[in-house]
């Protein structure tokens, strides 16, 4: 396995962790809210943090690509 040829998501750790938090905690939040009509504030906060980190990672990625061109 060649470590230099990693996937595009592993090149940007902020995007990776943001996506992970958003999918895990945001997914749990949506499932519990729809199924049981329960609003768990901690899952909502972590899902929102994941979304923000993912957006910041994408913005950083776009800026780095513009600088290298």
C-alpha cells in the first residue's frame, strides 16, 4: 500500500474529522429525533461542530488550491 497515494479526504484532516462527526452525531440526532421525537442537545452540538469543521476544511482546501495555481 502506497502511503503517498492516499484518498482525497485523508489529505485534509479537518474535512475528515468534520465529516466523521457530522455523520456519526448528526445521524444519531436525526434518527432519534424522527423516531422518538427526542431532542438530544449534545448530539445536536457535536453534529453542528462537525458541519462547521467540514465547511472550514473545504474553505481551506479551496484557498490552498488557489494559491498553488
